């Protein structure tokens, strides 16, 4: 049995937590603000110090929530943010980043991603990322929702400094395993898996529930442990409930056996051929 990795090394040599916290839809409902901040604090208290957000989430409301949650704790947080493709021109990327910094109330973002592929030339976005690194506004940069062809174009455009590719990857979305994940591993670019529990839909699957019952854990912990067992893969589950966040953190202690993995493979077969990268 293999224990999931606690951290993942980025191409720069810096490490990031293998299990973090997503914030999609958080910050959009004032009535839930206290619970959402409590959930983020519960994760930080348990070492889930990677927090992922984006300017798109609630038109900046998620960033503002994150800024409030990490107030006084910034040195402990590995902060990830994303720029919209429509803003990803040379000048637009810089301006968008600085607006995000203001909403977050911080002086730098650890990892800044292009949210998905857009119409702006990749070379311009890369130049803007380099400018932001030089200015100290961001530590590193990467991409999100990039398929294999996008990644090869990124490198051809001068994107060898790409630190990660954040993609939709979980037990029900295994398409990247055929060609994208092997390519990323060959180029030493880690994956950040979003929607690792398939927005809750994995929780009711019979095989996931059976595996969870055998270990005395929750189905969410099984789905997360399966991801964290993969080489070079981090996961960013979203939770607005502090107890669920605490349960997510415990997924790092779950050791899935080879028999567990085989049973999950039968229930969720790996891809037999190339598949387009899915995204939400």
C-alpha cells in the first residue's frame, strides 16, 4: 500500500501541497460567508495550505473571500489565481493580475494560471507572466484546461517555465491518462485536479461507497486518495463546510491497496484511446 504524497515538486524546485482547497462558487452568497471562511480556516489548520481561486469566480467575490480568510496567515498559504482568457493579452494580463492582488489584499500570488485557452496569442500571455514574475507580483505561472496540443503549442511559444496544468481529472474523467498525463510527466509538469469528487456525484457510486466502507472512511476520502496516489497529481476539492474540509484533509492518511485500485479500475476503466480534454 502507498501513502499519498504530502507535497509535489514544481519544475522550479519549489514544492506545493498535494491537497489544497478550491473556491469555485464560494463568496457569492453573503449568508454563507462565515461558514465558507470557517471551512477555509479548517483546511489551513490541517495543512491544506494551497488555496485556488480565479478572477472569474463570482466576478472577484471569491478572491475577496479568500483575502479575508487568509488575513494574518499569508506566509502559510500557497496562493493560486487565474486570469480569464479574454484578459490575457500582454497588457491585459498584467492589469488583471494587479486587480486580483487588490481584491485579495496581498502583494503577490504564488502561482498564476491562464484559465483556459483563448484567442490572445500565447506568446503575449507568456511575456506578461514573465513581466509579473520580474516585478514580484507572481512567483510562478502555469495554465489550466490545456489539452496535449495546447501544451505543445505553449512550449513552442516559449512556455518552458510552465509550472502546472490545472485540469478536470477524477475517477469519472480519466481521459487525460492516455496521452496528456504521460506527456506532462515526461516534461515534469505537475497536474492540479479540479472537481476531484465530480461535484459530489462520485459520493453515491456503489464501488466508491464499498471501498469507503471497507476502510471506515467517507466516499470523498476514497476519491481524493485515489487522485493523490497518482504521480505528480495534486487535488483541490471545494468545501463550504468545515467538517467536510476536515474529512478531506484526512484523505492524505488513507492507504488504498492494490486490490482497491483494481476494483476502482474495473468500475471506472482507464481510457483505451485518446479523448478530448473535458472541462467544466
